[in-house]
């Protein structure tokens, strides 16, 4: 009789332990994914700020700059407005669904949630000069490295146009 009660107690404790482990795993899964998504958003913001700094240096001083692309998403030269670079990252967290400007200078960085994609853009509006990005390959990529190079500068309708070649590696 004593052996049976020990076996029943062991089975009950084992079942309770499995139930607690399963519920803790199920409960923490959402929190874990939320932390992953927050890290993706912060990484995309950090990359876009670095990209903007490098692009502004190239606009001002010329030359080229290589960057490691550490974002878990795609990067694109906007097909409608070639003065916009955009990164899209899939996320499941709640973010504003309208454009929010997070950095403002002669260029600005804006972000929003579009469906399940976090979109972040660096925009170079026409001021005393106009910036145009172009690439010889696809306008949309998921590269390992990114290269920016000042390519051509010319005057069009009284405005200086600076063409920057983007190479996805």
C-alpha cells in the first residue's frame, strides 16, 4: 500500500510540474516575441540613423562608404521617389499606423506600422540641393553589405542634383 501511494504522489507532482511548465512556456512565448520585435525595430532605427549620417557625409564631402546591413528585413530605393530609402521589417507589436518623424535635419527619418511590416524611411527632400539614389541592380534587396558612393553632381533647373549610387552586396 505504501508503494502505491508514493507512486500516486509522484504521478500527481509530475503532472502538476508538466502543467506548470507548459503554461509558463505558453505565457512567456508572447513576451519573448515582443522583445524580439522591439529589438528588430531598435536595430532598424539604429541602422537608418547610421545610413543617414553616412549619406550626409557623402553628400557633403563626396567619396563612398560601405556598411554592414544588420537589419532583419529588406531595404529598397523607393520606386516613386528616388530620394527615399526604406527598410521593412516584419513585426507583431503595436506601433503607430501613421508616419512619425524620429529625426529631423536637412533629411529626416520617419516610421510607421503598415500591416505587419514596420516601415522606416530616410527622406532627402529637395532643399538647396536634390538627392537621387540609384542602383544598377534590383531596387529591393536583403543584402549583407551596402555601399553608398557619390556618383554625379549636376545642375538641373537651377538646383544642384547629387546622384548617389547604392550597391547591395
